[in-house]
C-alpha cells in the first residue's frame, strides 16, 4: 500500500505540467523498490510539496531570489502551505539570516534543524515529535513526553485556620 502511494506521487508528477521528475523512479520487477527521487515543483503548493510521503522522494521548489520580498514570502509559504509539521531544516552561514528564518518558521515543524539533516533523530538522545497534523509534538524519548500522560493538579492546604481575611480595600479610610 505504501509503495503504491509513493508511486502515485511519482506518476502524477510525471504527468503534471506543475512538476518534473528530475531523476529517480521505481522498480517492481523484484519486490517493491523506490529509487531516491527528486521532483521539481513549478509552484510552491504542488501536492508533493505539502504532503507527507514517507519515502525516498524529495520535492524542491526553486524561487526567484531576485524578486523583492520573495525570501520572506517563501518563508511564509514554508510555514503555511502544508498542514503537516514533522521536521524542517534550514541551511545558512549568516547568523542574522539564521535567526530571521528560525523566527519566521518557529511553528513550522515539531523538530527543527539548523545546518543539519532533518532525518534520523535518535530516541533517547534527541526528543522527537511532529507538530500540527504530523502528530501531537509529544517528544518521544524525552522527559517532556511525560506531560502528555499526566494531569497536573495544584493543591493548597492551610493548616492554621483563618479567623479574618482583611485586604487594604476592605478597611475604612
């Protein structure tokens, strides 16, 4: 079922005027094999840009970096185009640009990587959990996960009884 799902994305990209399969594909002659596949999207909301495929398929959208304001518009698209938010990554060497992108994408993904690959989180070493439609963002493998399973409660007990409660506004002037 997963193989058919992934092949569907590849076939639709081949047939679409809004995408191009740059390389890759699949082979079902022996088993079910999907080659690492690169799709170039001609528009930023092309289906394989905004869906979770869970296969060796990467879709890229090349934006025109000469257009005024396109960088911030592209960050907005990254943050809002998809209901999913499992992982995200940015790569840059300019610290100001990194801070700008991190702030713009602060709600884009449950796990966010800066200058690192967005795959292969090791449970017990790095908390992992997607946000939005990609999960509950509960950070499996972390003490943060405990919050998902508890119901916090605050209890206050006074052991000396109150005889009077006086606040300044209750006093006569």
